[in-house]
């Protein structure tokens, strides 16, 4: 399964804090980049220009506003993103457009992937990219977020906002993270049952 249209890749390495735009602040911006990738995909698939043209700069401000409204301390948390996605998707004009043109609208769902098999099942059933936490498997001590765009032969195909993670070398390389393939051994490490489940966000069709 590969999401169609193929989700556009964004890099966190060139991100800035909107309140201090004169300085690059890539640290902790993986959430902003991955959330933007998902909403851009919705815009591209459902012909909603407002979502397609949304930038990481815009997404930062949306998440910041939602976190203040909901009293959530972290603007890049999964809870903040869930509220942000659904506050946009629930707007009447977007719901009406999706229903009229496609017969359904979308709702963002926060779930868990306690195993590779569960992750693959969610990808196959919903045919959409999935935002996922990785715990500290790819980045210590704070963890990392990625946009999973598909899977094949127990591998996952990922738009990684930080580049390419080499399991062999145990580090990231500053190269394009578009459509990188993380093999089955790395997938098992990220989604092993003993990890307690990884937070994921995906889009469910509502008819």
C-alpha cells in the first residue's frame, strides 16, 4: 500500500519559529513538518487549496492557537494535532465539499500501533498517510515523529522530516528524507509490543 497521491515531503531542517523568523530552529520541529505533510495530502487528494498551500509556518501558528485554547502545554503533541486537524476538517465548507465530490468527509483519529501488523492494518484499511511517533528508537533523548506513506514486505515507506536514519550506523544523514525505506528489523524495534504502543494519527472516512 502506498498513499495516493504521494504525500509531499517537507524538511524540518529549514524551519523557523514564527516569532523569531530570523533564525533557523529545526530542533523539535519534526511534529510541525509531519503534521503539515498530512494536511497538505488532504488538500491535494480532495482539491482543497487552503490545505494544499498550508506551510509549516502556518501550521505552527495553528497548533500554537489550539494548544492555548485546550490548555495543552506542547504545541507539537499528538493531542494538539488531533484537535487542530478536526477543527479544520469539521468546518462546514470543507465537509460539504468532500461529501459533494467524494461521498464522504474525513475525521482525524488518534490511535496506537502496538505492533507492525496493527500499523500495516491501519494503513491498508484507511489508504492514507499516517503520522507516527517513534519513541527514542530514531532520536534520543526526545524521540521523533515521521510521516508513513506506505508499506511493502514488512518495510515502511517514510517521509522523514530529518533525513535518512541508518540503522547500521545508528544515526541520521542530512539527505532527503523523501520516500525512504526503513526495513523490517527497524520497524520491529519501533513498534515492538514491549514499547507499549506508538501514538499514531490517521484519517478515517465518514459516510
